């Protein structure tokens, strides 16, 4: 804590609640004031109004105690804080800090992150690309606006060009419950900065979906039907050894026969029918319900008598397992594509509603302030104006 409170160092502290982060910030501000930094040139940001109020109250309480305590107690307090003994002049300067903070324009500058962002966007609306008369949405109104965006998106599925969104909604409806859908919308809104960044980088929603397929080792737009058709096509597998294995299994135990019958039946079908029966009939001969390879494909007696046929079954098992893994990847890719199409569409409608009404929500305040400070167009001017009034920034 002593190292983190040193105002000469740029510090990042990550710690659990109740471990003393606020105490460190108060010590850091106190040492800045003791070093002669004017109160109005310190900016301290917290996440909540309650935290900002607590920090101001605790700091004012400390300065008030310094103003009225005797030299011995004040010297001990400052020694504990800074590690150095103080001269009578420094003790007197410490006593004056309480009055200096009270007399500072606007008082001690302890604010919430959202409050700081709102004031910054209000000072530089043109540079930030926001309406000069913007208003901030509270959480309730933002939720209502998100519901309106959802309704607009749903209505759009009935219009020409809305087929892709309708298909995405149909898939999501099969993956999440009604409550889950509500939570999904909230999470999408919370992550919209990431959505926007990734979509911009990919240059569109559909290219972003293609990248999702690529990340899963798939061709763009690859479907389960294509994979199964390829797995069941003539020449995709060694038919003769598998038929021989099925015949050998048919002469074994009840367990062997249970495996032999569907294999032999499937091998006798044409390619189209094999594809239709691949997932429900053929794959379970080799894989468990969790799509994991079965430990035994033959009982020991049949396997010992037919080692080459066991090898053929194991080779086919590996091929079927690879197909199952690819089908699982396709299911993930299709769910991701549905999420991206719905999410991007929902957030687009939400942005339109906010822009039409000159509204920003709490996340917008942070996202647009970040964009403002990272954009070359107006960042130099903005930073110049900020540097004119602030020397030290502390964030809780």
C-alpha cells in the first residue's frame, strides 16, 4: 500500500473488495496535496456515486483532523503516511489543506466515471460525434428502448430481406428460454462495443460470420447436410471390410449382433438413404450418446478371431468420430451466426432509436469517450484542454 500511494509512480492495483484500495487512493491524494498540488488539478474517478461520496467524506475528515490536531499527533500521522519527519512549516501547510480544498473551485474533483464522461462529451460534442443537446438514459428507459428495438427487429422479419433475421431468431428460440432471451438481449447490449469493433474489423456482419466458421476449422457456410452427405457417399469408406465385420459380428453374442444389424442394414442402402440414416442409425454403432468412441466394438472372442476386421471397425469409428466433431463445430458455428445476425440487427435498431432522440446510455458515455480520446481527429485539442486543468488522474 505504501508503494501504491507514492504519487511519483504510475500504479495499477487489482485487489478484492475490502482490502484497502480506497484507503490507498486517499493516501495518494493526501500526498499529492502535501506535495503542493492544487486540489482542482487532481481528478479522481470512481464507479459509483456512493464510492465518490465516501472518498470525499473520508478525505475531508482526514484533512479536518489535521487542521485541529496538535503538532505531535499531526507529525506522527504524516510520518506514517510519507515515511518522513516534517518541519514546522510543513506541519502548518498540512493544516491549511482543509481550507484550500474547501476554497478550490468546485471542491475536490472526485467523480464517477460516467459523470466524467458525460461532462467531457458535453464539452466536446462535435469532436465526439454526439448531439450537443444529448440526454443520458437511465437503466429503466434504456431497457424500454431495447424492447422497442427488439419489436422493430421482429417486425422487420416480415418484410422482404428479413429472412436471415427470422431464421436466426428461430434458431435462438430453440437454444434459450424466454428468460434466457431477456438476459441475452442485456448481454448483447453490454457487449455492443465488442460487437461493433469486431464487425468493423471484419467489414460487415456476414464477413464476421465467415471468420467464425474459419475459427472453427470450417468452410464458410458449411452445413451438416453437406458433411453427412460426404460421409455417406460411395467411396467415402471401405465397404467390403465393414460388410465382413458385420457378418462376423452376426455370428457372435447378442451384443455383437446388436452392432452388426444396423451396420449391415446401413451398408446396403443407397448414398441418399445412408445420409438420412447416418446420425440416428449408423453413428451410434461407433459412438456413445456423448459422441465419444465406444470402448468395445467387438466382444473378445470375435475380436481375437478377426483382428483385421476389428482394425477396419476401429478405422471407421475414427472416421465417424471426426464427422461427429465436425457436425458439432457446425452446430456451434450456426448458433454463433444466429447470435451475430440477431445481435447486430438488434443493436443497429437500438442505435437508430437513440440517435433519433439524441440519447446516450451509460455504456455509450464510456464507449464514446474512449473513441474520442483515441481518435486523431480531435484528440489533440481535447487533451490540450484537459491538460490545462488536470495534472493527476486517479481511478478507483
